[in-house]
């Protein structure tokens, strides 16, 4: 599957040190792998104090991106 990300999503991928190729046809397993890495990033920011508003926003943004990737996959 060819994946398209907006600029904000691309920044999240970069923060997670994920190299994204917009012309690549990603397999379901590769999409799951991306989602797993992004989920780890979500958890990293989620564990910070709730007073850290930037961390909470990043955790939320990573969560949204993980959800988006998972929704692209066929249901088993």
C-alpha cells in the first residue's frame, strides 16, 4: 500500500527515526511495524508528567497516527 502523510505526520515519523519512502508499496507487516514504533513513541511521551503539555500533545499526535495506520489494515 502506498502511504501518504501530511507534513505534521512526516515530522512525527522523523522524530521516531523512521525513514519514509512515499513511492514504496508497504506491506501489511511493514505498516504494523511502523505502527509499533510509533506506539512506543506514544508511550514514551504518555509517561511524562501531565503538566508537560507538549509531551501530552505529542502522545496524542502519535496515538492518532497509530490509529490511522491500523485503520488502513484489513480486519482479520
